[in-house]
């Protein structure tokens, strides 16, 4: 017997990989993940530098990979995410937040779960604890 399923409602007309809403039926357990930061991509660079973590595309992808690993340890996957909140810092030398790079990496990470995107919020912030981090992503999953 299969349990209840999440209900994903597409964000009509959106080019972003995001659901307009995700309904969690009774009987499911929710998992609240603490904010996750990018993984070091170049350990030869200073740990507080953007070069150590990569550009926003790289940082988004590595952060979502970190989230996926946490979910997998609980028998979950990215398709079980209900909601994500991304706090993004405008990178030095960029006149505006590089949302297209974030969105490309996000779409790539969720390519294996089409139509099962979490609801999402993205906000620009002044900075994070480590000046090399360009984003932090919080997540909620359900099973």
C-alpha cells in the first residue's frame, strides 16, 4: 500500500523550476533542513574567498548537491522538497543579482524531477558569515 503523495501545482507561465504551491497531505513527516552553504571547490584558495567556492552558478549547484546528500541519508530526494528559501549575495563586479546563473543551476539540479519542484523564495541579502559564500539555501521536505 502506497502512502500519501505530495501535490505539486505548476507555476503557470513561469520559466523558473518552481511550483506555485506544494500540498503536504496528513500523515506525512516534514523535515526542516538548516541553511546549507556551498562546498569548497578549490581548497588551494583562501577559505573566505569566492574563488574557493566558485561563482553563483557553481555555488548554487554545490549547495543543492549538499542538500540532496542530506536528504538521501534520510531516504529522501530532491523530489521530496516542499519549499526552499535562497538567500543570495550580489557578487562583486555584478551590477545586479545574477539570478539567471542561480536559476540555471537550480534547473539543472532538479532536471531529474520534472514537475516536482518545491515552492521557492529567493531574496538578495547584504552578506553571509563567510564572505566567500554567495548563497545559503534552507529547505523543507516531506515524506
